[in-house]
């Protein structure tokens, strides 16, 4: 999901849910803030406070019948290589004004920064000492890259995407006006029971399909969010003055002291209990504009097991619309 730009929730007097990690030298996110899993993080891991560009573990597919080759960890700007365990790791190396050696493992691979007075031999010894950590993070990045690639939506007939925790299949059907969700109760095990019939011909472009499906998803998001807000607001003793959809890349929702609530429309991919957690979180801010123990007690008063549903926001990977 490649949404960019400022979110009105960052204005003074508002609290945001799931701020992205702060960039280098920026202020830390507010207490209790969690990361937006789909965009705000690239999975970058640092040790010793290292700053730098984030790294890719590039996998080379094995031929049919052969033993799968180990992932090849080669940073695209690698100037040096080192053998760590069974892996030869190509890493980006740069000198920096710092007091110690630092490592960054991200989407592109391994980056290393070191003071000018530290020799290459000392850097390599430090890498070997951290070999277990480095290889573990490189493998995690490799697996994450595979999941992201698998989650990319190709906008055509037969595309699948999550909707309210279920899977829906896109069907291009020129006989339909707009978009219609249909449910089949007699599908085979493992076959999605939901189909979204979109009023477009089979020759429709990816852009046309994407626009039609995303517009439908946003309409469903507004409908569901309004319903859940109307359900929880009386229980919490709060009143919403304005509910709007957000496309922010760094947060799932935000609330303002004036009673305005913004919810990211892509929450519609999650199951209803997860949506209820975010809705309740934002409504609770209309009573407690902080993340104090009192705030969490407000959330718990209507969702006693909210921690279980909050975890899904971190662990589940959203479809990529890029």
C-alpha cells in the first residue's frame, strides 16, 4: 500500500493509533503507539544504534528436482563480502561519525557503518561475533519479501483479496451494474465462498478493475465503521461529531478532542473483532486523550480481550495494491 503524504491526525490536539517508527533523528512516537504493518515499517533491524539504508535477501530458484539453493544475501550497493556460516554475505560498508560499529538489516540486505579509526579486520570480527543475529534477520527479511510478493494483487478476473477476514474472488461480469457481493454456501473445502461481481468486461484494464474494487471496499468500510461506532459509542458514553476515512500510510486511526474520528479504510480487510478494537481504541480517546492506564481500562470495559485482536494488526500482511 503506497499511500503517502501528511495525515490530518498529526495536527495538534489529536492522538493517533499505530504511528510509524520515527525516522532517524526524529522524535519518538507517543507512548502506546504501535506500527502500521502495511506501510510504516519495512522490517529494518538495527543493532548498536546504527543508521543507514535498509537491506534484500535475493533468492535464486532451484531447478526442478534439485536441492533448493540457500538464499543469496547481496546488498545492491555491496562493496565487501564476508562468509557467515554457510552464507556469503555481500554488505554495504561506509564510514560514519560514530563511536562504535553499527549494523542495519532491512529490505535490501546488510549495511555496516564504522568509525574511521576502526580497521576492516575489526569490523569483520564484529560481524562474525554477530553472525547469528545477522543471519536470522536476513532470513526474516527474505521470508518477508516473499510474503509481500505473494500478497501483491493483480487486478484482473479471478483476483483474490481479504474482506472482513474472509477471502473474496473478483469476477468481471459486464451484466452487473456497479459491484455486487455474492455468497455461495456449497463451495468445496478451501475454496472462497465470497465473489465480488464487478460490472466490467473481461477486457477491462488493471486500472479500471482496481478503481472499481477499491471504491467498493471504501464504501463497505464506511458502512461497517459507522455501524461499529454507533454500537460502541453509547457503551463508552461518547459522541462522535464526524467520522471520516483515512488512507494514511502510518496509522490505523486517530481521534481529536473535538469529537472527530478518522479510520483507515483498509481496516476492512480484517475480521470484525480487529476492526472493533481499532474503533474502540479511537472512541476511548474521546474520554482519555492519552495512553495512560485509565485509557486502557476504558478500552477493556467494552473489549476485555482486546490484546488478542490488537496482535493481528502486527502479524497479518495486507494485500499490496502497488
